[in-house]
C-alpha cells in the first residue's frame, strides 16, 4: 500500500475558476485563436452560449480539444514567476499522447467539470490511482486539460503539490501502451532543463508504476461539448 503523506492544500482552494467569458478572453489574450484556427468570435460565442445555459455555474473549465490545441503549442503559454512553460527535451512525442480512460466530446471546444488536483492520491503510482479515481466516479485529466487549467489558474501549480495527467497515454507501434505518463510540475533548473528555467512550469513524464509524494492526479467529474 502507498505510504501515507501529510494532508495537503484543500481542493476547494484550487478549483475556483473565472466565469466562462473571462476564460475565453484569457485564451484570446494568450493567442490561442492563432494557434488553433478557432476564432476569437467562436471562443466568445461558445462561452456566452454555455454561460447562458448555466453551464459555467459549477466552475467549469473551458478547453480546446487537443486535436486543435496540442500540448506542445499550449505549454509555452504557461507562466510562473515570469518564466514560460516548456516540455522536457526527451518528450518530443508529447503530442502523440492521446485520451485514454477519458472520453472527450467530439467538438473543438468543450467544458470540463469538477476539477481536482488529486492531492489525496499523492504517493500512489498511476497504476494504483486510475482505479481509485474510477471508484470516486472521476476520470483522469488529459494533458491539455491540465495545461488549460493552469492557464486560467496558475496558482494551482505549487511546489510539492503538482499533478499527473494520466488520461493521456501513448501507444507504441505494436499497440502496447508506453509506460510513460504525462505530468506537470515545477522545474528546479537542473540537468537538461537549464538553470534559466528554474521555477518554470514543466511538462514531463513519470513511469506508470512509480510513486511520487509530490504528485497528485488531476481529474474531473465529466465533460460537455
């Protein structure tokens, strides 16, 4: 069984999101329309329609489908202490990680409900955390959803309280799953990251069977197109 870890920050402190109209404005300001081919007007209209329908009342996250906004394009938009986010150099195939145990709407824009950083699952391996999420009626976040969350709420990423996004997995040519699982944490500026990247948001990976006391498991209660 996983070794117990100290109680961390309450999930309530990291799940509050701006209104959907403000989220759309944030994505527009970051240049997401230019990256995705989804116009600013489309983002505003989706946010307005969803908001009018009451979809944003529960603190839903506005996300762009990874087919339109891949992780490699979104990661550099992240900021922490003035430093841009990045993908680790040995994850050049990051955009090949596709949804797994996470069903996304067939739409360019959608909402993610009930976000949680998964602090209570820290020190479990991805293999152990996945069924635990299922028992709670939750599904793991895909990598791009985790990035979208941090674009809206950078403070969700804290030292010693970061998270994996095991809803994204990579299939090998033989059909087997790659044993790497994506995660988002904070660089220490060591090794190939480079000293200049210390404290920057970092998209990297962990092994499927490894445990980390400082990594929870981002998850959601559902998604809507």
